[in-house]
């Protein structure tokens, strides 16, 4: 199993945070923590986001980790430029809620085995790989 290394740097002078994942579908829960306590808070935030992403969706840990890092970077930049941190937090939460509602609105239920195969094709990037998957679900036609 391959291990991927993702290096994320904080917008200040902190040492880079190295995130490890065993595969694209494994939780990004392995972190090496830089020494400063403030960086540990950031590392724990990233770790928690990856774990929640994996437990709720079973996938998307890399995407959620990268998005969290960018939200933190842009948030730090905005606060440094004088934006009210409380207002920024409320705006981020409102945006997240609106995005979640839109994803919910656009979501389609999985009704057939063919729907599962379509998901497998998208996830693997290959029709050939999705055809190899032993997809069995007695509740789907």
C-alpha cells in the first residue's frame, strides 16, 4: 500500500505540517506535529476534519483537508487585514450550511446496481476497474 505525503505550511513561520495517507480512501489521520503549541491546534483541526470526513462519507479526506487548510489560510489573511473574526466565522458557517443544502438538493439516491457501478467508475477513474468490483447489495435491483 502506497503512502502519500502532503505538506501543508501555516501562513506564519511555523514548521510545515506533514500529513500521511495510506491510499486515496484511507483517513488522513497520521500527522507529524510541529513543535509550537499553536501548530498542534492546527494539526489537530486538520486531523479532526479528515476523521469526520471519513466517518460521515467514507471518502473525501484529502479534499476536506486541502479545503480546511485553504479556509484557515484565507481566514488568517482576512483577520490580519482587519476583518472581524466573529463575523468571518459566521460567514464561513453560513456558507458551509448553504453549500451543504445545495449538495443535498442536487444529490440523487442510489437505486440500482448500475448507480453503484457509476459511482465506482467515477471514484476509480476507470470503467474497467469498476467492472471488477464485486458489487452486491440485495436491497438494490
